[in-house]
C-alpha cells in the first residue's frame, strides 16, 4: 500500500475518533443540562408528618417532588412549585404548579394529587373552599373539585393583582368586578359588601383596611364600617397591637377596640433645612448646633414641631424649611407653590420668590 494511502487512512481514523469524542461531549452536556436528575435532600421540608418536599434538579432546571418518609417513594411527578398553606392548617389541600404554569391541588397528608392541574390561577383552601381562575372567570370549588356555589365572577386578572388572595376569612372573601371595584362575598357567593372600594385588604387584627382611592377606613369581621373612609392612611402599628391612623397631618395609634393608645406619633424627626443659602453664625454646613424646631413626617407629608412636642405646622406639605426662628417656608406640592408661616403656625402669605 502506498504511503499516501496509509496517511489518508490514519487521518480519517483520527477524524473519526475526534468526531466521536465531540458527539459524545455534546451528548454529555445535553444530558447534564436537561436530563440528569439529582436531588438535594440535605434540608427537606416537612409539609406534613409523613410527607417531605424535596428539591431536585434537571441539570440547571429546578423542581420539587413530595416524598413519603415511610415508604421512601415519591408521591408526585416533578412540579415547579408547591404553595404551602400558611393561613389554614385544617385545609389539607394545597396548590401546586406545573411547568406549563397550570395549577391544581394535592393533599399534604398523603402527597397525592387530588385535583389535576387545569387552572390559570388557584388559591389555597380556606374554610373548606378554594378560589380558582380559569378563562377569565373566578369560581369557587370544594375539596372534590366541584363548584362550592354556582355564582362566578368575571374579572380582568393581571400581575398587578398577583398578591390578592381570593380566600375566605370569617365567612367572607374579597372579590373584584370588571369595573375594578372591590367588595366582599359570603360562602354562598352573595355580596355582603357591595363592590364600591378601590382596595380591600386581607383581615388584620380582625379588621380589613379599605380605600376609595384617596382616603382609608376600616371594616369589621362582618363587613360593617368600623371607621369611616376619612383617613389619610391606616396601617398596622409597629409598636402596639393596633393601627396607626392619620388625618389632617396628625397621626395616632388605636387598639383593636378602636380606642386611642398613643395620641400623637410620627414617622421620623429630621433637622430642618434652610430655605435659602444664608446660615446663622453658629451654623456648620447649614445645620444649627442647637435646633429649636424640627421637621416631622406623617406618611408622605411634612410639618414642623418644636422641642416641647408642640406642632407648629401640621404634616400636610411636601417639604418644610426654616427661614429664621420666626418664619418657616412650606412647599405645598413637589415643585409647587411655597407659603410662609410664623412660629405660631399662622399663615403669613405666599413666598415672594
């Protein structure tokens, strides 16, 4: 055999080996990325006494499965997510989500899928009923997947409302109309509170915070008005068991009996900035060494308070400044008019510049 033929055969052999190696490498990479399954069981999560939720990976793609600790066998296929029910320990069915983003229900005590993945959105059971969204309509089902009642509610659902949970609390569930108005329904699908609010919160300390888009109020467990919608904001108090409520630049804390606990609170005290570029002789970088007055905030509003805790200017303005010990300047809205007050809180006039 001629030399050149031997060289050609050898070269082809080398190329064949290289090609086989390259194909094998690509196959390995593909397998590692998409098909290799590994489980991370160092920190499994108990969803019930006998059922664990175990995280796994297909290469770089994560999933979860439920596993029976007694049999050592998995009870579900690979799921994208399981939503543990933090509200109710009595309702054993919880939502799961598949990789095509459909939702169904499984039993955390057995680990078995009870209601197949078929909903666009679904919420965990509460008081024996679960809300589901399918084809733009919210309906409610029982633990067999049957309608809990016949009434359904067409809505426009988008990510802006992903935090809204259609769950029953004390026999009532928040519900929204196509006109983006919120009310409360009972477990027969009847309106108990007609849709009239721009927002209704989940229950907090036995109340729901409601808003008409500008002002806030409270509803009690029955959906009846506990505080009228006339407050600038209402929120849970961070220091007391109750609510911080604000009105007219003043805020106070009330308890769950709606009685005043702390008559005056604020969201912070700050050194007043000067309205112009003139500083006192004892100022350093525009800040007085011994300030007599302070800026205080309530929500998004600012006002002026003195060292004795007396309110000079209510917190109704975008920003307040000090001109001198006898005069203050308030910016009504961002970039808007500025007005002047004296140190008794009396209106002096518009700022001339």
